[in-house]
């Protein structure tokens, strides 16, 4: 069932299991009002041991020598893909206002095709490529379940979204991203950010976090920033529950907002250095789910979408042209990276 917890921004927690018949409507409500939602990580989620194992691999990767990671840097990617390692100082997610680049490292891993990753991997991760591909598959299946619920809520054909994210039909911009935000002793307030203010580029983002590592904030309709809890259940009594998987945080991306004429919200968010006495590194794992590259961002054939577009007058065309998913992604990447 869904429960609105006592947090500043009230992000709902939803169970997508078969026992919750209201899941589609609850998911749509969260997507239209918040752009963010917590999903209980049960049988319909991602195995918790797989999440834990990938976090362990991530920590091993980012502790490796720079020289090893540099061999697979995103700047050395001759295919021009959004794949590879990004050192600190490469990415600036809010280029219009940020004075300094994001304080983070990342490894972007593209989808595997025909069972093979389409990029070189750091040597330290090569023995674990099978585990990484398995994790990608679990995330993709989780996203497809979310799309099925959204299709039901919008009263459209059940496969409308899933067919446009069908990996057997062609490539997409989907990326599994390992993220490392190092501890910094001298942080200049208002200048140094772990991730600048941005909305995500794709359809939906699936975010995995570790207990005790806060910092994510979303921008509220009032323009103020509000903290997102790592574990929303801990807000009920102040303490995190043990022996229970953390809910998975999911947010709407720009492409799904475009597809629905603004009905679903791609909410701006950022990662700050928490203002607590206990300062430490932060790790997270994000699965950025994108449609097929050639998927057109024409309006979703839903009455609710049409009515919203009529009320707001919002169009998802650019000078009369319907963008493809790849068009949109390339525009956003060019504005974000300090490398070309």
C-alpha cells in the first residue's frame, strides 16, 4: 500500500506488488505531483544482495589508481558514446549557474548488446562483468514494470512504453552509473556541490543509496530546496528499520515529461555536502533508463495527457519538429560536459 510519510516533501512510498491494486493510480499521482516516488524493494524490485555487491565493486573501483581508470575515460571513447570514467572536474550539471564543476567521479556503463558490453571496462571490474550485466537486466525489468503501471494509469495500450524501451529493437542511451562523491575538508558554501541542480535526461531514473549518506535535495514548487531521506521509513520514529531493504527511489526524467506534455514532472534536484558533523564519502548507483534512440517524443495517446496539454498549452515539438530520444540526449550531454 501507499503511505505518505512525515517528511518535508512527503514523497510517497508505494508497493508495486500484486496485493496493491491501487499501485497504478498511486504511481501516477506521485509522478504528476512530485516527480519522485519510493518503491518498496520486495519481489517486484531488485535483489538486495545484488545491490550490496555492486556497491562493494563501486568502492573498489574508485579506490583504484587514477592511471587505471584513465584508460577507460569518457574522453577516450572514440565512439562518441556517453560511456566511460569521468574524473572530478569533468561534469557540471548546472552549467548556467555553477561556478565550479561537480565534486564527484563516475563510471558510465552502457547497455550490453548480444550479451556483450559495448565499451572497455576498468581491469579491476573485468572479472565481474557478468554480475554487472545481471544487475542491468534486473534494473531494466524493474523499469518495465513501472512503465506497465503508468500505461494502466494513463489508460493506454499496456505495451506503449515498454515497446519503446525494448532493448532487442535497437540501441538506447540507457546508462548504469556508479557514483562516488569524495569527502572534502574545505567546502565553500553555495559554491561547491556534489551534483549541481539538474533534471535527468531520460525516461525514468532508478537510484540506489546507502544508509547514513544523505545529501540529495529536490526543488519544491516554491523554489526552495527540500531534503530527500535515504530511508523514508526512518522518519516515522527517527530510526531506520533493520532487516528490511531500503526502498528504491525513482524519479521522472525529461523524456517522460515531454512525452506526456508536462503531465508527469521531471523535477530538478541536486546533491549537496550535508551540514552535519559527521562528514564522509557518498556512494550511489543510478540506472538512467532511456527509450530507443529513434523513439519519437510525440504525445502519449492518453486522454489525461491531451487534457493537460490543452489546459497548459505546452508542446513537445521543437520548431514544429518532433525530437527523437537521441536528439534530446545529445543536446543535454553537450551542455553538461567540459569535454567534447
